[in-house]
């Protein structure tokens, strides 16, 4: 079966209770749950959490919470991969065979059913280790600046001072929304960023980091703008 796992621990520091805070009229976690359900890609959509309130909200939104995540996988420094592997192992120990699993972040309010479907199709076609959405950097990273405590700046890559922007290679970054892989890839803890991974480009306005209150306000404005288009 295909499994969607949405990690959502309860200890958010920068925006307290971020995963269930209201975003454009619904708890934030309800949006990626809806995208997963509407994609038609998954036999099960589950939320991995250590928090009873998050579990209740997730179930109202249509996800399952078949277990509470253990404390040793719920601190500030727990990586994503062991959390997904734990969810896969839980279901497989209960007799449910998982073939593919997709980690979808609880804050991925811009993740769309179409993007999830494209990610799965790409994984099947390319046999990549992981497939995930990527975005282009808005400016060449070769011309990035380093700022000293004094405020003075210098180029990180001074050899490119005279290089024209159009002559530099386009650089990309992880959109931070979802990651498709086989269950076995998750279980062996294979690195996500490797030469075997495939990035699927998405539009600049189809992703937004939400780590601060100002990020939140900007994301809501962008979400509403996209919804009205």
C-alpha cells in the first residue's frame, strides 16, 4: 500500500502550537491532510504525533492516528527519517505491507494534490531514492554576501565578482513540503539529499517557509491570493 505520514510533534517553539494554529480558517495541519486525501495516491493518511490534541484535530480533518509517537522520537533534534521509518514499522508489524511512503510536513499548506501525484509518478518512472519538490533560488548563490558583526560585507565566492548573472548555473533548494520514497528506503535511513534523488520543480508561489509570525502573515496572504486566482 501507499502511505502518507504527516509528522506533527507538539513542541513547536517559535510559533507555539503551530501545527494546529488556525491558518486561513482551518487548523494548519488540515490543509496537507486534505491535499493527501484528494490526491488519490494513498491507501492510508496518518499523523505521527506525541500530542493528544494534535491527534484529535488530525482525526477530525480525516487522517488516522494509529499510535502516539514515543518520546525518544519527539524532541527538537529528532530527524525526519526515523519518524517515517517508525510509522512504517508500526503498520508492517500490524500486518500491513507498505510499498511506498510519503512524508508530508504538517506545515505544507501549499502542497497540492497534483504535486503529490506528480511526485509519485516521478518516483515510479525514475526509480529515484527520493522525489521531492524544489524551487529555484531567486538570485545566484555565487554572488551571495557574508556579513561581519561590524556590518561590513564581502562576497562568499569572490571569484564570481565579474561573472554575469546569466552565465551562472541555476541553483535550487528544497521546497520543504513532501518526500516520496519506497518503504525500504525510509527504513534503511538513506540520505534524502543524494545524487540518486530527483527534484520536481514547483512554482515560486507554491511554497513558503513558515517559521516566524511575519512568515505566517505572508503565507496567509499568498495562500488567499492563490485561492482566489
